[in-house]
C-alpha cells in the first residue's frame, strides 16, 4: 500500500474516532448507561459515513442527518460532513438538491405527520442551516480558494516558461541574423570577386576554370548558409527527410480525411519547400482537430517569384471534437516560420469554415518580414487559431471569479435562508394566536373567558415556563412571534392580565 493511502486511512480512522467521542460519551453517562445496541448502531453508521465520504460525500451527509434522528449526538457529525462535502464536490447543484430534499422531508414529517410545534420546527431548520448548509458553503469556498491557488501557480509557471522561451528564441534569432549579416555579406563579396576574376581577359584557361569553380562553391556555400540560418531560427525541424506535400496529404487521407490536392511543388528551393511543407501539415492538423469530417482543399501554385499555398476547409458537419482550448501556438509558430522564409501567412474564417494562406518567395532568403536581432520573434504574431482561445491567464481569471462568487454565496446564502425560515416560521407561529394591543386593552378583569373573544390558539410560553391557570398570546412581533400577553383565569374568569417584558 502506498504511503499516501496509509495517510488517507489514518485520517479517516482519526475522523471516525473524533465523531464517535460525543456519541460514546452520551451512552456512557446517565440516563443512557448500558444501552449498547444503539451505541453500536450509531458508531457503525459513523464508520459507514466516513468510509463512503470520499467517494459520495453527499450520501454521507444524508446518513448522518438520518442518524441524528436515532441518536441526537450524531448531530455533531453534520457540520463535519457538510464541510467535507463542500471540499470534495465538484458541482453545487447536487448539494442544493440534497439540502432542499432534507428540508422538505423534515418539514412534512414534523409539521404534517408528527404535529411538531412551529418553534421546534424552526429550531430543527436552523440546525440544518447552520450545521449543514453553512459548513458546506465554507468547504466549497475553501475548494475554490485551492483552485485559485493552483491556477495562480500554473499561470506563474506558464509565464516563466514563456519568458524563458522568448529569451531563447530572441537569442537564436540574433545569432542567426549575425550570421546572415556577417557571413552572408562576406560570401557575397567573395563570389563577386571570383566572378570578376573569372572574366579577367589575361587569365589562363586553367585559372579561369578554377575561378569559376570557386564562384560556384561560394554560391553553394551561401545557399547552405541560408538553410542553416533557417534551422537555427526555428525551434526544430519536424519534416522527415524527403517528405513532400503529397506525402502529407496521403497521410491525412489514410487517417480518414477528405483532401483534394492541387499541387505544383516540383523544384522548390530547400527553405521555401520546408515552409510550404510546414504550412500544409499544420493546416491539415488544425482542420482535423477543429473541423472533423469537413472536406479540405490544398492548393500549391507558383507565381513569378513566389510559391502560394492555400488550405481551405468547410465547416464541420457535426461540430468540433471535444478537447482542451487552443492556445494558438501552432499557427503562431507557423507564421514565424513563413516570416523567416521571407513570406507572409494569413488565417481566418471563410464561408463558415477556415482558410490558411501563405506566400513564400522562391529565393528562400529572409525578407523584410524577418525580425532583426533585437526584435522579439514572437512579436506581432497574433494569428487567430481555429477553435476557442484559452490560456493560463484566462483560467486564472475564471478561478478568481469563481472564488468571488463562492464568497458571496457563503455570506449571502445563510442570511437569505435564515430570512426564508423566518418568513415561513412567522405565519406558522402567529396563525390563530395573535392578540393585538387594542384587543388586549378591551379585556376587563372579572369577565368570563368565553366572553372575551380570545384567539383560538395560544402562543408558546416564554422561557420562564408555563404558569398554572395562565394563557399566553402574541401581538405578532416579527420574526419570532414571542409571547407578549399573559392572561390568568380562576373559576373561568379573568383575574389578571399583563404584558411580558421581552
């Protein structure tokens, strides 16, 4: 068994022991000494609640609420399991349904079947509110705070990774630009001088041939330098050796996509060919993810000095596949790849679907769009990606919003529920038991009780208790409708009346 599992079991055992203590104490002290079967049943119920509490926390709440009807000391477990249910439950709706069911069932049982007094019903409802609902709200608030802390940590880690990546890419771009500016310039001068030497009129044929070979070698070295700079500027090359656009399309077709290829890819220089390959592959990946089942058209054509790529997909017939939100990093890196090849890329909605277009110069050299040594290679790459946007900052904002909402609920819900309880309790407590001040003033000592026209119900007596021969009535004070008047009778006649001080 793993150490983490040992800790969980030890924690559950300790929780059971703490909750069992008041139950056992109540059974081993007067007047319930020796009642072992109810004690065993209550302890077993608490054990079951602890055991199922991790997997079904709301069922554990129901178990201890039901157990409190058998043993009153089980009520101490209700706030504990209410809090744990808030910590362990993902959604609020099931908990709201459970607490509403408990309140409704308890009200029907007490007021309808058992004839419980309104004051007792109000007490039981308050216990449910402050021992069950309020701890659950605190637990849920704690869960949201934990989620907020986790989201903040992930956001900070993502920011650190992004900053490291930006610094690294910026340095790679600076090195590439330095190589392009220094070595490229020097090689161009060498090629120029070799060409001038080859055309010199007084040069022997052997030396002229050597000068021509030197010029060709320098030109080849310059081309290889461009390829090396392109690889250095890019994070990594993902193109398998010799793979063409047609191979990428064939792979997509083998995976079940419907792709129409219209390509004129022959004799492309290495850097433009690599850029075209990347555009087609990324666009097909994007279409497969966000437009499953939609037909895709891939067109590669030549202009006078550039190659043009267009990948168009229709809208998905059944909607996008479920999955995590897109960060747009694929098209962002692809746009940078095309910029490094001297071209430009555009992407966006098209007739309900999506289109990716790129224009790459055939000479393979970095054009004006290439960032210089001091520029951030990621700057200006705000290309939208097909699908829903999302990032660590958005998740952090959502976590903060959930915490604020939970805090408002944790504060407002108990107050609101208490007000609802008062509004329900008030008419129950005052129905038929209200004697207003005018009616009280009309009462005369010595009059027969039957002639006084008193309310049909009496209010609950005050904390001092019942007084023999006396009746209590309320003036309807809100929200508890406490006893206000005390009327005492002897031989069926009113002998005293007084107002009870609150």
